[in-house]
């Protein structure tokens, strides 16, 4: 690792993801979404990559949060973004793709669009 490399923004983003997950599980979905938005901005600011794997993780969590509060359109947008990033960066057979695919399928089933 390069001694000059500063990954503190990525570490803060990772902590914010954890905090967001706890907030969402506690029913404080809007607060969790706010933490995820900040994490998203930090990752993008550090990497300059809108398709960074960490962005996929954040997008997946945002999709699940929006699904939880009954916003299926926003949920599907974020889950689709997570799927696209993971497919591009990790390949279509990578196991990390599974949660996004499962969440998307569950969302489509709940809307009666997938049987």
C-alpha cells in the first residue's frame, strides 16, 4: 500500500453504511438513508468512480431501505444500479450479486410482476 494513500473517506463511508443498517433495522429509515447518501458522496469523492464496488453496496442498501418504506420505484432504481455495477466490476456469476438480485425479485413479486 502506498504510504501517501489516504483511504479515510472510504473508512468513514464504511462506518456510515453500518450505522445506516442499524438505523434502518431500528425503524429510522430516513436517518439511515441520509447516512447512506453521505457514504455515497464520500466514496465518489475519494474514488471518482460512480461504479465503484462500494457504491454498489450502498446502492443495494438504499434500494432495500426504499422498499421498506413502500417506495418500489426508488427501490428498483437503486437495486438496478447495484446490479449493473456488480455485474460490470465483479462479473455476472459473483456471489455478491445475489442479494441485489434476490431483493429485486422479491420487489417484483410483491408488485405482481414476477411469479
